C-alpha cells in the first residue's frame, strides 16, 4: 500500500511538473508579437561574456543580435544565462526562452527532446591534457584510473557514456565549466578533460600548458535548439537567416572574428607574452593609455601591436633600420613628428597616430573590426598593397570589404600570375596576415587580463597625406 502511495505521489509530481512547464512555456509571448527574442545561453569565450564593464561579446551573442537585426529594427534581445551548460536545455524546455544559442552540439540524446535549427559550425571533441604534467593519451585505456572532469549535461559527458559501454573501467566526474576545467588541466589539478577543438584553440592562448590530444569522435555540428512545440514562425525565420548569412559571407566573417586567429601562436610564444605582461608591460602601460587618449585606439591593441613589432623593446632595430617600440621607418617617423624613434613615448604616440591615419583611409563602409585589421595589414605592408589585395578579391568574386577574404588574397601578391596584374606589383603578402592574426591573439589575451581604459574624446587632428607602399 505504501509503495502504491509513493508511486502515485511520484506520478502526480511528474504530472504537475509537466503541466507547469507547459503553462510556463505558453506564458512567454511569441517573439513575433512581443518583438523580443528571449534566448538562453551560457557564459563562455565562444558564447556570451562580459568584454568590458558594460560591453558584451561572444560568437553566439553576436549571432543572435544579427538575427534580431534581420527580423527588423523593432526587435530586441533578452538573454537568460544558465549557470551551467547542463541547465541550458532544461531552461529552454521550462518555457523561459524562445530558443537556445549556447554552442550546442547536435547529439542523438538532445535531438530526442529539442528541435535543432540549421547547423552553422563544426567542432570535434578532443582530450585536453597538461603538457608539463601528463602525456598525451594514445588510447582510451590510458584514461582509465585518471582524474577526469567534464561539464555536467555536456555533449562530452554523452560521448564518454557512449565510450564507457566498451570501456567499463572508464570513469569521470561531471562538474564545472569547460573554461574552468581547462584552467585546472593547465595548472595540473586535473589529469584530463574533454573539450571541442575550437574551445581548446581559444583557451590555449590563455593557458599555454594545455595540449590538444586525441579526438574522441567524428566532427559534430553546432546549431540553435528550439522546443519541439515552439513557434514555427521563429524556427522558419532562423533557417532562412542561416541560409542567407552562409551565402552572403556574413557567417564566414563572424567565424573568422572569433576563431580565425586562434592557431597562430605556439605555446612557448604565449608563455613568453604572458610573462612579459607582468614584467615589462607595466613600464609602458601609461604610454599606451596616452596613445588611446590621443587616438581613441584601445591601449591594449596598441600594446599588442608594439609587442608584435618589438616585444616592447624601445631599442629594437631591424636590418632595414626600422626602429623602436612601434618599429617606425624614418619616413613614417618624420610624417608623425617623431624626432627620436628610440624614445618609447615618441614611438608609441607616433605609431598610434599613424594607425589612426590608416584607419581613416580604409573606406568607412567597412565595419569594425575588419576596418582595424585592414589598417594593421597596411601598417605592415603598406596601404597600396592592401588595395591591390582588395582588387584581387573583387576579381575573384570575394568580398573586398571582408578581412576573412582579404587574408586569402594578400598572400597571392608574391605570385607572378597575380602581382603582375595589379598596380603596385610584388609584395610578401603572407607577412601582414601573420602580423594581424598574431596581434589579434595578443589583443584577446590582454582583453582578458588587463582592464580597459576610459578615455575622453581623442585630441589627435587628422592630417591626410600620401604614403608609399611600405610603412
């Protein structure tokens, strides 16, 4: 009798939860009526995070806002943040969001409870290990008995459960976030975790002791998740949206913004950079902030450019007599009123002014951050050669206003079949690509570890003048 009573109570509880979830779901107004997209996501470097005190970023964050913009100027976005990845789908199914945008892999288990939209990214799960602490595993048997954590409710946990069927001694714990667990692997607290290749590539730039080990599965697809009983209008609009941005190149540009520069630096380069941010950068931080005051260019970006150019060595001199913190030529120094290129202050402020001029020469229709990346490419190779690369992009039916496309045409400037057809001829076009992508990585690291500087209006008066191809 007691057992029947408890069973009845349990069934009643499940029924109440089901009915409550149903009622909650339909208490959320349809996006088409409310003009507000309510989206559940989780914090992470590839989803949604606070970039500065009042500025947000993340691949999913930008993607959702682009979707809202496509729906119409009257649409806004409200994010619901799940404190664990495993709570994203339950939050969606409780009716608290119209859809989930949280870097969710399409898995058989998830597809049983939600409806996935059009996939827009591919990832592959890998074992992450500490380079200095543990060897890279060559087989699953090497993971047995090791200290392994993965986020609860993640596709990584699903994969391990699948693999456990043929490896019953394989065990792990489900806790924490991917970022936290990778940091613990980096510190040697954990033997291993599992993460997708894109996440590992991003976080290796912050945790250089992380190694990317063997793959645990074939590549998976990432997509937004919708309730199976959700709004068919919104679902159809999302499918149309992804088809459109895949065709017009906007998805490619967004992927490049967050992932296009993540594999440029070796762990030893990241380690050295992190070390110098503690020992050398503090000596010059105030000067980089003066550069921001002068030009409104983020001081952390100026510091990243300077590191790529000189490793913050004010006396650095190249065989071609390019000198100083910002490695200025005599021509550029004269144009920027720099009388001593080995003076750190003059070099930093002169370089900042020069970058500002290059940014103003880039067509205004080119949006950020592409406009800045192109200006930096011009800083390295000269504006004329950048324009040649943009001409090649147009001829090849690529987008001359997209950095993702320009970085594919710049390296063509060292091939006779291409450079012979453009105005300024040969250039070592691969160099500016490496230059810009490395700066993007350093800048991302400084954004994570160094506070933004609040500056007033820039006090640099723009002076237009003509530059030759080399800086």
